[in-house]
C-alpha cells in the first residue's frame, strides 16, 4: 500500500480503507445440530410428536406480534411475491410514499417466502420420528432501517424454527452517519466517498468500526423486532453472532478520470497476462499452493461500476475495479475466514494461555 502511494501519490486526491459490505448471522449454537435440539426439547418438555405443533405456536406468535407492532408504529408493510425483487429499492420507495419514524429509524417491513434451513420430523429405520435439519421454505420478515448510527441496514428474520436472523449493513454508510453527526462536509455516490473535508477523521472513524462492540450493536438491533427474544433467552438458546460475509475496501480517489483510466488499463493487462493461480492463492493466504485443494481462478468482467478484475480461491476473493471511473478500489471479500490463520488465543482460553497461530473464526468476539 505504501509503495503504491509513493509511486502514484501525486495523482491521488486522498485514500481511505475500511469495511464495505458486512453480513452477520445470528442463530443459537444449541439449535444448530440435532443433539442440541434434543436437549432443547427435553428442557422444554416437548415430545418429538409434538414438535411441529410447538414450532407452529412459536411461529404464529412471532408473525402476529411482528405485524401488530409494525401497524402500531406506522411502519409500512408489503409482501413480495418473488425473492428476486429488489428489496432495498422497495423499502426506500415505501419510505418515501409512507414516511414513518419507527424505533431505530425503521422505515419498512417486507415479507417474502424464501429458502432456509429448518427442522422437520423424519422417520428412522426403526420407524421412530425425530427432528432433522434440512432445506425448506418459510416466510421471512425484512426489517429496513435508516439507523441513526449505522445508516441504511436491514434485519432478515426467519419466521420458523430455529428463527435464524441475518443482518446486512455497510461500513461506508456507517461512516456517512458518523460524518453527519460531526457536521463534516462530504460527498458520496453510493458506497463511494468522493470527497471529505477531514480525511484523517474519516479514516479514524473507519478504524473505530473494526473495534466496535458488534455483539451489543447486533443484539440491540434485533431485540426490539424479535417477539421471541425473551423466550429464547429464558430457554437458554440465545443468538450467537457470526460474520457470514465481510468486505474490506480500499479507495484511492484520483484527481481526474483520465489519470486513472491511463493507468488502470495497464494494471488490468498486467493482472491478466502476468499473474497466475499460484499468485492468487498466495494473495488469499495460501503460502504453499501445492497443499491447496480448492479451485483458484481469475476473471475479467465489465460491470456498471467499472471494469472488474477478480481473483478467487474457494469462496474468498480479491478484486479491483475503477469504481465510478474516479476511484481505484482493491477489495477483499471473505466468506470462509478459516482459510486464513491469525495470532490469537484458542477458544475458551484461560488468562495464562498464550496466543498462538490458529484459523480465523467466524464468531463475533464479545467486546471487553
């Protein structure tokens, strides 16, 4: 990074680096496996044969209270007939046509039937029924927010057992809210910061996102919209948060589009003609390519945001593109953090345990 800035710094207006897209998943560690469900049903005194009735009762309560609360708070509700409909655009349209001031800046509630992991009763070879986790479909609630701290974000609530929730937010939108609160002038286009009056402050705010108390943030967002929150806590199956997908974006804003276009064409050509899969694996944490068993590939594609050169190893990727023609953006997307090693203490470590090299975990650490 420093080498790049030393060579091209005269052509660059400013540079910022931080989170872009963030997607978290919350579900109970206990309800993620069949043995955990057995333990839960035993503690709640629910027989296997009564499991469907138990699930339906909880689902009915969740749906009834979710829609009743939205109606009381004046939050517009709309059902979508297809998962492919742009939910964010629909929510923003509802916010314009039916403005409301719900808690945490909630602007819309959308519903849609989508695929998910659920439990169903199945028979074993002895003819006994027991819950099995499998792919199914159920109604999902999409809660959209113009959050006072996080900006535009959403929470996707599964209405059927085990009531998994997913939260999507954007680090750049979060930054915009922080700048507005401090009355710092800036311009942006989508998730691209085009100009800002105080660049060091903007980078400092992005850095603070890394150290944020995400367990507190995520729980605070979900608790008011999850009618079963208290029940899940009392049943000892609270949400455990993981980072399902994270993106880290670096933006080099050039003085002019001409300067970026001149160099970007060379960088793309170099990436296609000179880099190979061994380089890709090394970029994505694999120092010994011969020991790797997943697919590595390189792809060049024209997109509305710009010309994208993307490197994959498994489901993790590194890409670069000339975003909006004015920013050179290298961006890392991590779906499987276990492909990387980090220097940390092992799980359930004591105070005397020393940090060692371990695989990166998906779990969101509790803030201390």
